[in-house]
């Protein structure tokens, strides 16, 4: 009982908070977040994109990062965008989503990155908006449930990479 009200704490929540606090305590680089934020603010001052959100503990929840060079590539070659996430990139198990464009030589170039706790379509939609993704064209994904939602929102054709297309459509 707390304050006259019954409180029920899920043991998963307690376990996850404990694990998160322990990860903070043994962080290899205690200045790492300060450096990340300082670099993000500098990037923004230089004309790039740095948008972030924090959770109730003041920890990074999501971020969108794009250099001026990345923005130019996205504006020039943004008709074809490929997106894929790399999971567990930090101690909080964030996902790093690379937004890639294919240039006139057929080479992959970064158009920006989105860091998020999961492949959440609402965070990725806000991220693509912040990156300045143009309407129309093609969105190439790995078949995550967010792909069709983003493609529809941005007026793009949605295509799967060949590996995921073979495993999801052919099988």
C-alpha cells in the first residue's frame, strides 16, 4: 500500500529498471552521452538535423541525425530509399535505422539515421519527416510491419529486399 492506494508492480518492470540502472553504473564512457549531445547540437548549428526525445529517466529515447551532406544526397537521390535496422546498438538495446539512398552511380549513400527503442512506425515516420524525405518513389525494406505504413504515408511503392521477399512470399 502506498498513500492509501494499492500499487501493483510487475516484476518484469522492476527487473528491467534494475538492469538499466546497473548498465548506467558500469557504463564504459560516462561522458559518452554528453559528447553525443554536444556533437548533435554542433551538427544542428552547422545546418544538419539533430532531433531527440528523452524518456522519464532523462535517457535518450530516440534521435534523428543527418549531416548537411546527407541531406543533399537525400534531396538529390531520394526517389529510392532503403531502410534497415540494426538491433541492440547500445546498452539500452536501441535500434539504429539507416536511411540509405542509391545515387546516380548505383552506390548506397547514407541519407540519415534514426535511433529508436524498437522499429516503431510512429517514431520512424517522425524521423523521416525530420530528415526531409520527399513524397513519392520507392521504399525498400526488410519486411517489417512498419514498411507498408511508411510507404503509404509518403506515397511510395513498397518493395522487399530479395532475401526477405524469397522467405516471405515464395515459401
